[in-house]
């Protein structure tokens, strides 16, 4: 994190990403890149294929073709294609879900502790005998999970069941859980969906804070105010294709983007 | 060669019975996505009801044809009533529960019904009255195909035709197909989904009951436990053909019946059931969508 | 609470059930002597029974709905239904004396009761361990395993066969049986991991039946349906024991195994692996996305669950001194599943209580014992419909955090 990175070297590079479901092409030769410490937004009308990009990146879907490259600074490039979701997470990509997918019957703290799973290594024998190493590791997990919850603002609800949290808190808990996996890139799928303006403003601060900690963020969002205020770079998708990219100002005035969102004029049709 | 043909027809007979039961599994699965574990028991209840009715009528001295028809009707009516009631009691309250809840409920129902028949009737094997006479015109080929085989094949064919007509061309059939594709949408366009589900259970149960009557009179004896193995095998057939698909269930049943007949005829009859179970395990592992089924992608 | 409409409905329902059960309950034919027995009294029982059951369920549902309405009106959040349970189970001061009394009763049990009673208790304790084992698979990890009895069979047959061919003693085979079952858990678990929940259930059922059928038909290996007899009871440093002594001995052994199981299972549930199991049950996709290896987690649940069945299988063989395939039918799996479901998926105490209720009640209510399986079946349905969380819902561990906690990772607050 302390290492100075040149702004031009991406840490995640997607090229030619294509995904077919039966005869339907959900993603069509898509190129994306994310640089260190950047907040990148992925926007587009419903059904444009944004969540499909996340699912391909995190190994839930197997892309039909294309390259997913993880290029950590100073380390060897690693292909993400064909990795199982848990391996992708180990590579430093963590995500949230559009329809919240918490572990509803586990406590808030446990939800976050789950995130530490891939960074810890206690075995079955360790769990049974509780040797000193395991106990120490367990203590560390609790401490770290708690410190993340404190930052997210859920520290006073740690023993509450996740299903009993209010909606906004559930979305924040998902972010906390993802942060616990020690990601370098955080994928947020519509984090502001269903939030009121006050909650959205809080979320804005939260995401900026996470970026200031050195993480890169790929964001799917429909709230344009949030997208414009947060993003360093925006990719616009429609029908599985990238139709525009650039800085917020650039994208705002792009005719192709306006057409995709508002439809063509009647005369043109 | 004669042995081969004999095995072939015995396989077709088995396949017909499996098909009659498998249709119930596949229709219910198609509509509510539930493996109706108690379906084998519905079949057993059909067989038992027809056993009771047929025996009573034969003691009272009714003619054979009348016994056959009345026993078949009684089996269909009561099996349907049981199927309907089981759905209302054990599955309907769990429509929106986690996926495993209705399955556990179905297993409970299956155990309950088995022991209900055991307690209400008997644990012994009961001789089933012979309802299908040896037809005179069948005599020249009786060594290859028996009269009851012929009746089973014909009945199954007639039932299949009626079912196809019902699903393809009637109002309720259309509603069933719509519900199977998208339950919420069907509800929104004004289909009474609960009604459709009930009808599905009733039809499936009636088919199983006919199968129960036919196989019982073919084999000549029944007891309370026949539903378990028959249920598993019919389920295997439904999965083999692609669960949720009606032609698939019929195809799978005939494949299973034929392979079983040849395997027991040429190899060994000791491992007959092992064979069916192994086939089930293999299909589910290597091609869970079956021969005619469609693979599904889970939405994230 | 009960309106006229309810009474009318109850009447209609009982009429329906009278019709439904008419052929099976009322008519009994004897095809050999060609006689018909009309049992009209059964019709009365059915009518009265269904009438009462309908009203009872109406009453239950109405009071449940009223409670929820009241909660909503007063804006009480959806609290876990049993606050006192949670408190009792989470505070050592409250549960330790209770535990002590129970343990004392259990320890003097063989001194007071007859051999017959001790035998029943041993069986019940065996089912406690089986329930706790299956609870790992079904209750905690959410994998519906309908072939659990196969692992029980593996344990029992491994003692019978290893003793027969190699003369191995009980104590040597006890761990071997457990490990063999765990190994089988991995072998059987591996191919089925990709399957969806309900398919997994059917495949495990298939595996269970395949193993039983192989034991039944492979005469050279397992001596077929006649089984293997003269299996020695467990020894105690080569001491000669009378039958009564050896039963008491087995009883204490079983108590020790139960305590050992509770200890291990409890520690497992509150560990990194246990959390992964719970997460897997809650949401498979989210679980993977959080970096948990689905395959390993499922396999570990399968094999660690199977381990206990293997151990209890060895004890079963030693207790009855005889094994045959008929002891390992699907119904056995269903009984163990019933214990887990009744106990509340994932709850250790619930499973123990459920095992004791389901095993001891039918023994002591003799009139009831014919209805045992009927009641088990009905229990599964009723639990799913009315009380899917079981009699004791899972208690999650609560953590207390030292608020002044300083960790090396403490960063500034984001908000």
C-alpha cells in the first residue's frame, strides 16, 4: 500500500470478456481496467450485464471467452479465469451482492469473522484441542472483525442476528464482511439501492474512506449523484457492450450514453 | 431369441408401471419444484384400496369385469383424495419455506402413510385376486407375452393419450403448463395456482393408483412396503428422462424397465435394486438435468 | 376463540377424513377365509380425532397470529422465541447445577435400575451420539443426508469383520471404525458435492441403500442376510465379566462417549470450521464468495459427521454381539433425521433432548410402541409445518469485546 504506483499500471485488467447464456450474449467483448486506489463505476440500464461482469470476475460464472488478469504491483500477473470463487477472494477481490446475501441466522460479528476464513488456517485438530496457536488466531479474528465493525459503525450490534438488522445496516454489514477478507479490490453491487439520501451520504463517506485506505473499488450503482461524486473513472455498458468510458464529466455529456439511458428520439427511430 | 422377446415385453411392462408412477413425480416437480417423497405411498394406497374393494366384491360374487372397473375407479378416487390431502396438510403450508423443509415434510408423510396402512391393515403379504383372465386369443404367444402384460401395455397407452390431451388441449392443462413455467406470473394473469397444484396432485395420484392396481394384479400380492422401492425406481426414471418433463418421464421409465429386465434376465437378479440405485446416483452426478431436461442457471 | 364457522369447518374436515380413511380403516378383508370385517368403531375414532385436531391447529395458529400482531403493534422486534432458554444456556451459574444433577442421576442409573432399563438407556445414548453426528451434516452444514445409516453400518461391520478375520478387539476397532466411516464419508461425499440440496438427499439415500443391498447379497464378504454373530462384548483389561457387569460397563462407556462427543462437537461448532459450516447452510454462494472452499467444507462436514456413526456402529455390534443388514435400513436414517429436526437443526442440547424423548418415550409407554414409526413420520411433518426451528433453537455464541481493545490493525474511523 505504501508503494508508490504509477497511475497508468492497472491492477485488474479485463479484455474481450464474453459471456453467453444459451443463445443470448450477455457480455460482448468487454474491456475494463482498474488502477490502484481508483474508484471505478460500472453503469448502464437494467439488464446491461453489469452484475454478470461481477459474477465472471468472482468466478461464479465461467466466461465464454476473454481474459481476466490480476496484476498486483510488484508481483507476478495472475489469470483469474477458471478460478473458483474462493480462490478469487484469496487473490484479493471481495464483493457484495445486489440482493443482500448475508448469513441471516449468524450474528453480525460472526458474519464478519467468516470473512477472515481464507486468511486463517486453524485445522479440525486445532479446533478440538484449542492449542495456543489456534486460540491466538481466534482472538485475532475477533479483534479484527470488531475493529472493522467499529469503522463501519455497527460495533454496538455485534451479537445481533444479521437478519434482525435494518436494511441500511445490512448493506453496510456486507461491506464489512467483504473488507474482512483483506481485499485490494472491492466490488460493490448497488450498495446504495434502497437507501435514503442521508444513508447514501454516509455511504459516500464510507466508500471514500475505504479508498483512502489504499483499496481500489469497482462499483455498480444506479444513483447517479453518488456515482458522479465518487468515481474517478466510469464505464458505461448497454446490451453487454461497453458504449463509453471516461471521467464523470466526459461520460455525462456523451451522446451514446444519453441515448442508452433516455432512448432515441422518435424521429431517429 | 424367444427369451429376448420375452424379456423385452417384460421390460415394457415394468416400464409402463414406472411411467404411471413417474408421471406423478415429474408433474409435481415441474409445478412446485418438490420431490414428492410420499408419492410411492400414494401408489401403495391405490394398490391396497383396489385390493380391499376387489376382494369385497369378489366375496359378494360380482363378475370379473365389474370388479376390475370398480376397483380401478375406487383406487383412483381414494388415491387422489390422499394425494390432495397430503398436499394440503404437508406441503401447502411450506410453499415459501426453505427448499429442504417440504422435502423433510414429504419424508415424514411417507413414513406416516406406510405405518398408517401397516396399522390399519396388516404387515403380511396379501394375495391379490386375479382380475385379468388368461385370454383365449393370447394362447399361441402366452410364453412370450402374458395377458396381464397386454392389459398393462394397453391401459398405459390409453392413459398416456388422455393425459397428453389433457395437458395439451384443455384449459386446466394450459394453466398447468403456465404455472410450471412461472408461478408468480401465472398468478398475476389470474390463474388460481393453488387450484392448479391440487389438480396436479390429483392427476398424479390417480395415475399412480392405476399403476398400483395393474402391478398388484400382475404380481399377485401386495403389502404396505411396496411403495418405497417402486417410488425410488419411478423417481429414478423421472430423473433419467429429465425431471419436470412429461415425455422424459415416459422415456426414462421405458429405458429403466428394459435395462432392468435384460440385466436380471442375462446377468443376475440378486443386484436388481442395486442396479437401479446405482443408475440413479450416476445420472444425478453426471447429468442431473436428465435426457430431455433443461439445465438451469442459478441467479445471483 | 372458537367461532361457529370453525365448528362448521371442523365438521366438514372430519367428514372428509371419514371418507378418506373409509376403505383402509373400516374394511378389513381376509382373502383366505373370504370374510369381511367391518370395523365401524374406527370411523368414530377418525371423526372425533380429526375434529379435535382441526380445532387444535386453528387454535394454535390463531394464538400465534395474535401474538405476532401484538408484537407488531407494540413494535417489539422479532425476538428469539425463548429468552429464558438463551439465558439458561449461556450462563454457567444457571446451567452448571442442572448439569451436575443430571450427571449424578446418569452415574447411579445402573445401580438402581434393571438390566432391561440399562439396555434401553444405552440405546438412547447411542442415538444421542448418532443425532449429534448427523446434526453436523444436516443441522449445521445444511446438507440433507438420508443415507447416514450407511456409516453406522460401516462401523458395525468393521468391528464384526475385523474381529472375525483378524481377531481385533473392541478398543482397537473403535477408532478404526470411526475413521473408516469418516473415510467412507469422503469417498461418498466427493461425487455428490456439486449436487443441489434435494438431489443430494436422494443420492445419499441411494448410497445408503446400495451399501445395505451389497451387505445383503455379497455372501462371501458379509455372510449375507444371516449376518455375523458371536461378536465379543467390550473387554476391560482382560477382566472376566458377568452379563450384567458387562452391560453396566457398556453403559458407562456410552456415557463417556456422549460426553466426549458433546465436548468435541461443541468445540467444532465454535471454531473457524464450524462457522464455515453454518455459513454454508445459510448461503452457499455468499459463503464461497467470502473465500471458503466449498468442497473442503462439505467434505469435512460429511466425514466428521460420519465418524460418530462409525464409532456408534462399533458399539452397536459389541452390544448386540450380532450384526445383519436388516439393522441398517432407510428407516434408521429417518429416525436419526427426526431427532435432528425435532431438536432444532444445529442445536446440541436440542438434539440430546430430542434423542432421549424419541427413544425413551415409546419404550416406557408400551401401548404407544406400535405407533412409534407413525409418530416419527407425523413428527417430521408437524415440526416442519408448525415449528421448523425445533424445540430448542440454535444458540449462537455471543462475544464480549473489551471496549478499550487496541489492535495493531486499528485504523481511523471511516465515518
